[in-house]
C-alpha cells in the first residue's frame, strides 16, 4: 500500500492546485502540501507522480503551503477549503492508511514484547526452557497475524530476523546444557555398568543369588529415576535384563528364561498371585481360629500371669491378622491391575495376530500371483511353439500349389491372338508374385475362422471382377484361394490376440489382390484395344 498520494484539486478561490499527501503512521498524521498552478508545471507534476510517490526525493518550490491533519475514520483527509473531483481516491487512501496505522501499532506492540524477550535471553548464563517456550509462543502469535495479513512484509521480516537471533542464542545455551547432560549421563552409565559387572561375577560364582536378585531390583528402581541419554539407558537396560535372566537361570534352570509372549508371562504371574491369595486367606483363617481359641481360654485362666500371657498372645494374633489383611488387600489390588493388563494385552495380541494374518495373506497372494504369472508365461511360450510349428506346417503345405498354377492360364490364353503368348507370362508372373504373400500371410491368417471368411469374401470379389473382365482370371484366383481356404479351416482355434494381427494382414492381402485385379483389368483393356485395331 502506498503512503503517498498526488492529485489535482482546487483551493478556496477555485484556483487549480496540485495536492501532495503523505501518511506518517507513527504519529497517525497526514502531511498535505498544495502547489499553485503557476509553480506546478507539467514537469514538476510528472516528477511528483513518478518519483515522489515512489519515495524518491523531490525538491519542492518555495511557493507552496503545508498542512498537517490527524487521520481519523470519520473526518475527511482534506481541509474544507481544498476540494478535488477524485473523492474516490481520497476515500480509498483514508481507508488504507487507517489500516496501515493499525498494523504499525500492532508491530510496535510485538517489537516491545520482543525487546523484553531479548533482554531475558541476553541475561541468561545457561539454557532456560521457560524463556524458550515464551519465545516460541511469541513467534506463534506473530505467525497468526501473518496468516491473517495483519502485518506488512517489512514488519514481519524485522520480527523474524530478531527472533531467529534469539533462538540461535538459546540454542547455543542448550547445546552447552546438552554437553553437560551427556557428561553426567556418561558418569551414571559407568556407575551402573560397574555395579552390574560386579553382580554378574558374583552370579557366575553362585554366591548369594537371592541377595544379588534384591540388589538388581533396587538398582532397577534407581535406574528408572536416573536421567540419562537414550543410548546409555538402552545399554544399561540390556545389561540389567541379562543379569536378571542369569540369576533366574542359575536359580530355576535353563527353562526359566524360555521365550514366551507377554500374555503368557502375565498369565503365569496372575496364576501365581491367585495361589498366593488363597494361601493368605487360609493363613488368616487359621489365625482367626487361634484368636477364638485364645479368647475362650482367657475366660477360664487360673492365675493372673496366665491371663496376661493369653492377653499378649491375643494381641500378637490380632496384629498378624491385621498385617495379613493389609497384604491381602494389596494382592487383590494387584489382581485387579493384572486383570486389566491382561485384557489390554489380549486385545493387542488379537490386533497383532490380525495384522500378521493380513500380512501372511498378502504374501500368499503375491506368491500365488507370481506362480500364476509364471505358469501363464510357460503356457504362452508353449503356445508360441505350437503356433510356430503350425506355421511351418502351413508354409510347407502351401508352397507346391503356388508353383503349379502357371501352366493352366497358358493353355487358356494361347488361342486368342498372336499376342497371347506374351500375355501368358504376365499372368503367370502375377500369380507367382501374389502367391508368396498369401503363403506368408497364411501363417497368421490361419489363426481364426474369421480370416477364412475374409479370404472367401476377397475371392468372391475377385471372381465378380473376373466375370466383368471376361473370365480371364477366374480360374487363377480360384487356384490361389483353394490352398489358403483349406489351411484356414485347419487351425481355427488359435488365440484371439493373434487374430487381430491376422485381420490386418488379411486387409493387406485383399489390397494386394485388388492391385492384381486392377493390373489384369488394365491388361485386358489393352488387349481389347489391340484386338479392335487388328480387326480394323
């Protein structure tokens, strides 16, 4: 949007003047200059239009007036004593400049907020995640305004440049913090690794497996609360898991670490918990029986000392019952938790089994398709061999009739005139020339019965033309078509895909025969003219 406007108008005396207007967004004001016609020459007006509006400095003449007006939505930009016919330009400029002022104010707000963030970042000596989040939230707000086009490009570029510098500064602090974290993680890793190696040595010696197992459990709790890099955590967890398995193998034998699904392991734990709950309930029942017995006895004691002993025993039994009931409550809570986990794991296992089944079906389908394609390819190769054999058989069976055809036309044409002997070789030559294409094409034409029918149509057409000519080539065409038609009926069951190519070949063959007919017609016409000339 332009912040400068140049147009012609009139002053209070109705004299023509040149009006120049410029917006000052920071002050929400508009500067208005007016130039009388005597100084607003054509060259000056053109310079104002082309240069000054595009922020190129132009020297104003001394004879001009300057007015400053506040930009408002309701009041006009021009004073009351200045009028112009282009009120549409004034109104549009007023609307656009009001938006420019508001956008500039929004930019000032963001610049002030960014300045505060800049001071925070410059005062940091180490990485602060809160400042990082504040800077991210600030930039997200700017992006919303950019998408809504409420900020101009120069405002956005300025904010982006400053924000990027602050992010780079924070990244440097975070990089230093990451280096410190990696160093601390390496220290924790080495401590855990050393402790696990010591436990592994003790397990190999078979010394105090129960104590080693308790140490591993305690180490596992500390490991979960220790912050380390993913790489270090993975290595420690692998070694910790191996130590647990070694102790179980030493304690329960090689089958203790047999491979099983999470559902199987949870089921074993659940079954063991049910057994423990049953034992705890029976133990509480025994203690309750003892409590009933002691209460009966205390009522019939002889001395005070015996009564005190009975009273002490009753308190011991009650304490045991209370403790066991607390443990039983915990075990029941664990039972509920295991049941929920079992349901969740079974659902996951079912979904995983369904995915595996689907993948297996895809693999089987791909293998089946591949096998079918292979079989189809082998069948096509075999079919191609059969076609080649049939073609060779057709070629060998159709060669002899094509050579025997020339003598017959010679016997028919010799009695006509003295020119007949010269004509006979022409007909024979035509038959020899046309026979090979028919023989060659028959290797493809014999593919389908459609080819035979097409050839029969061609033969009928040629015979009809031959009757018009005078029956000269009827017998020749009959001899040419006889072997082709016979061979066409032999192999009528060949595939449709090759039949299309055969049809095209038939059309080419028909065209060749038609050319033969045209040549014979022309030769016949020539003979008639020569006969007429000789009779005259």
